[in-house]
C-alpha cells in the first residue's frame, strides 16, 4: 500500500533476521568443523521434533511465538505443519481470529467467507 505513494518499504527486521541466520550458520560450522555443511534450503519444514516443540508451546526465545498468549494458542492449535505456524504468526495479536482458525480446522466446510470470494 505504501509503495503506491512512491515510497519504498524496507523490512529491516527481515534483514536483521537474515544476518542472525547467517551468523548462526557460521557459528555452527565453526563448532562442528570445516567438513560440516548446512544449506539453509535443506532444513526441512516438516521436522517432527520442531513441530512438537511448537505443539507443546516450548517456544521461549522464538521470535513472535514466545509470549504466554501465543504459547497458549500453540498448545490449543497444535500446529501440524509449517502452514499452521505461518497462519499463527500472521494472526499474532488477533486472539479472536486464532480461536476461530482453531475451531475451523476440523470442519472447514462450516466456514463462511465474509467477502465475495466464493462467487
């Protein structure tokens, strides 16, 4: 939206996160030795142990998921895939929508769009 005014929108938080990821990979490589290789693109998005941490709300130190409220929502929703985690992040701070999302997970046919998306 801001781009339509001729201004440039920059995500400095995203840039900082990329720097942190790069630094983290360098630290891991230093600790595990030069023979260790890790490509960020090869990290699985469906790792069962990682998903379990989110399902249990064990996300202290995980940006956007460390508040008590978000951890409670994670325990209730029990995200089963990266898409659930993305949705939770997108709805962060909108407890009513997270609750609605959780209630509709088992019965998406009950959902009625509020916009003319369904014709």
